[in-house]
C-alpha cells in the first residue's frame, strides 16, 4: 500500500548519497566511519523510526538499485566489463550498507536484532525479485539480484567474531530465501540460483565448516528443489540447450559433492531418488556411487568374491528420512504392517497395485516416492525379521516370508511400467557394501530365479543393464549383482531369448562378461 | 519379449538412437564426467576452488577472494591516484610471479612479453623460461640449435638454476603478442 | 508432456540462458587489476 509522501525521494537521496560516499572513500573501501555518519543521517530523516519505515526504505532502495542496473543495461554505450563495473559500484555499495546495518544493529551480544534485520532484507530482495520476475517476464534480468545475494553472503561470511556467532542464522536465512526463490518459483533466476547454491564459500559453510553437519538437511532440500524443477524437462528424451546447461551444471555440483562430501550423498540419496526421473540414469548412478571415505570397496570383479562374508554387510547405512511415515494412507500402512506380521489380510496383496497408482503428480501413473518408501520399509523389516531369528540375509533366508510375498506379488501383478519402477526402487538400494545393498541384491536375484514369466527376468535385466551401459560412475552394489547374475549358472542367464535378441545387446552382455572374467 | 519401452527392446531403441542422434540419449548413456573440468582424482577437496556450475576449469589463484581488511581494498576514487602497472620497472622475480599466478589472464602474456624483452625465452615443450648465462661460451651452435650452459627459472625453488641445455630454436616461443585490450 | 506451467518456466529459463552469470559476478570487484581473461597459449602453465 502507498508509501508515506516524500519517502521515495528521501530514500533516493539517501541511497545516492551513500553510494557516492562508499565509492569515494579515500582510504579504500573501509566505510565504517562513513557508515556512522550515514546512520545519523537516516535517523534525522526519520527512516529508523519504525519497523515499517525501515522495511519500506529497504524495498525502495532495492528497487532503486535494480532500476539503475536495468537502465545501465539498456545503455548501448555500456557493455561488457564497463557495464558490470558500473553496476557493481551501485549494488556493492547497497550491499555494504546492508551488511554494516546487520553487523551493527542492536548491541554486539544481541544477535536477534541482527538476524531479524537480515531476514527482513533477504525477504524484501526476494519479494522484489519475484515481483520483477512476474512483471517483466522474459525481460527479467537475474544479474542484479544475483550480485546482491552473493556479495551480501560474502560480506557476512568474513571471519569476524560478531559474524561467526550468527553464522548458522545467516546460513539458515539464506537457505530459506533460496528455497523461496527455488527454480520452480523463479525460473528466470535458476542459473544464478544454482551458482549461489554451489558457490565455493556457500558450499564450504553449509557442508564443511558448520559443526555437526547442521547445514546438510537444508542443503539437501535445495538440491531436491533443483531436481524437482529439472524433472519434467529431463523426462523428455530431447534436451533443449537451456535445460542441458542447467543439467550439466547440476552434474558438476554433484561431482564436487561426490568427491568432497560422499557421506552427504550417502545420507540424502533417498530423497533425491524420489524426485530424479527414472531415465536420468547417470545422474542417479553418480549419487548412488557415493560411499563413506573411510571404506575400502573390494573390487567387484574379484574372482569368487564372497559378498556374504564382507564385514560391512552386517551394518545398515545411515537412514535420515522417515520413509515409513511416507507410506500413506494410514489404513494402507496398517494393512501392510498387519500383512508383514500375520500374512493377513490376504486382500492386501491384491490391492497393492491400486494403492501404488494413486499419484498427485500430473502425468505420472505411479506414486514413485510411495513405491520407494514401501520397498525400503519392507526390505528393512525383512532384514530385522531375519536377524530376529539369529540368521543373516542370504538367498535362502530371504525366501518364503511375508516380505518376499509382497515383492513377488509386485513383480507378478504390476504392469510393465509399474514393474520397471518397482525394480528401479530395488536397484536404487544397490550402493556400497552395507546390509541394505546385500539384502536387495539377493532379493533381485531371487526374483529373477523364481520368476514365473520371462518378462520379469527381462525387466530385471533391463533395469540392471541400463545402469551399466551408461558412462561411469557405477555403484558397487549394481556391479556385484550383475556379475553374480551372469556368472552363476543357477540363473541360466545366457539361455534367455532377450539376451540374444539383437547383436548390439549380445555384444553388450559379452563385453560386460569379459570385463568380469 | 516385453514390447514397450520398459523392456530390452526399449533399451535397444536408445542404443540404436545413439548412433544417429546422440543428443537424444545424453541422459540414458550419460557423458564422460571426467571431461567437465573437475580433477576428480585430486587428493584435495574440489569445493574451495570450484569455479561454479558453468565453469569448465577450477578457479585460478587470482580468482579466489581472500578476506583482507577493508583498508587494503582499492576503490574507484583512489584507483586513478595509483601508478599504473609498468612491467618494465619490475625485477624478474615479480615478472615470474605475475606469469605463474595469472594463468589465463592478459597479465600472464604481458609478463611473458617483458621477460622476452629481457632476453628470457620460453621453452614450449619443457614449459620453462631460459636465458643465457652471461659470458658463458656456447659448446655448439648451428642454424637450428645450440648447446651450452643456461639459466632456467626453477618455479619450485623460485630461483635461477644453471643447467646445460640442447636448445632447438623451433621449440622456443617467439615474442608473445597481447591481443585486444 | 510438459504441463502449462513448465512451458512458461521454460520460456523464463530460456531468456535467462542468454544472460548467463559471469565469473566476475560472484567476485569482489578488482579495481586495480580486474579479471581480464584471455586465451593464453596452450603451452603456458594453465593451473
């Protein structure tokens, strides 16, 4: 609603004054002296009188700075470096003012006012961005907002005591803002957004220097925002250039995470696999290939590798998200638990498919997150059940159980699309050596051996093969499962028609077999 | 066999498409992730020098912001009061510093050009700077090569080291040219 | 098939694609020795 009369002019005057003061400092960019004079000026102009006026001041100054950038960008005489330097002088001055106000607001021990002001400013800039994005449409420019956010982040992450004490709040405020500005809300800001999320200082703070991995869950949420945005575009085979650019940028970020923070990917892969489209095979493989840095993986091609006796197989991976709560509706979960316990109600099995076909995602026939959660829940229950009988999961102990009833029912009863997604849910558990990898590897091989139609065996082969023919990396659990399938004569793998259906397919199997033997 | 896209035939369709239209299968067959400009075998963490999602090489040393007191930062107001960069006034070790710490930048070529004018030559294969040892007699000299004692600049120990070289003139870089600005 | 909202998202992304962020956008402004990238000879030190 309307600003008080004269506020726009006052703000315009103050901001211009600050920018010229900031850029004319004779002693470099140390503007703390100029800052105290300026705050006095703001006070005289009554800007600091109420929270409402401060909010209006920041909105108006953000708009004025952004407007000046749009004007510069439309100036034909300003191009390349000159254009950017001119814009930076305005934007960096505004950022410096915000940073100093955040640092010096309230007394040095009182973080609340600082964080309150930072959240306010970030919210205002985000609001201006979304409004600008809405109003300008394809004329929208990410540049000024990108500069404001990154320079303010760098200013607030310099190693100064007053900032170190509020750093977790600064990171949280930024994650909230970046979630508000996620690509599905501001697609025109998506490249700057990914650049902010993957900036070396931001990544370092969120994933490395913040104690007890307190930044990990927020960072995972930002990546899920990105995957959710990319999913519809990646589900189509042909990638347009803008999508390829964002997709390739995402691969680079995931490679840095795989190299520097593999445990982060190990912990959060569940949520990522819920939103990454099934045809994004390499990106999913990249995430599933992560393994703890202190673990040494036995070479999957070791002749007669005895996976059952690896000591890591006895331990379950860390599971952070509450996947059992994702099994809805509650009646379905109750029937599931009842069936697992009592193998009743028998109708549970026949209703499985219809429960899995309830999807609120337009264009999706199956509820993939529910499928993933169900598979993981039944599998972990099975491991507990087998262990409860002081046995260890293997090809014998996993059979003839309510858990395997469910898996076999899904393999038999689902249509080809549903079965493909179901088998993908299992294959997503084939990672580094742990009890889940081992159990689900045995399950996949068991379903192959006990299949009552060749179609099931063909689709198990399809799901494994498409993950193997893609460029590296390949998860360890995937390799050991496929090697067992083609090496162990009990599965009569090479007798199947689908193995010899075309020369390319035959050659593929033989090349994989050669690298095994 | 399964006759829709969820069986082996579905995969075969992708594999065959790869021959005709690789862009169609960029997701299904993936790409060489070692060619995205990240040194995946690096023993050190990659994130501190990560150039960003669009960069196909890590940050160079001069690209990494380091926190310095604001007084050290130069703004436009005093920029013009400071002397310009004049490479012909700098000693050799500063020129070498600029050459090795401004990779991919105009400064690297400018420093190379100044070293060239001071009779240093860049060996394009050995990737080292070489200059003649004053007063040292050449052991061999022909129209295509010469052999003798020379100084080369040892980056690891940051000093000139005398060493015998067989110098094939075709391996020495000509005068570096600074294009554009 | 892409939903309507995806089409409009794609349009916004496509226009942003033609104004990609520059490396210097995420770096402090260097007034004295600004980043001045150029293609140096491949035989020069690159790292």
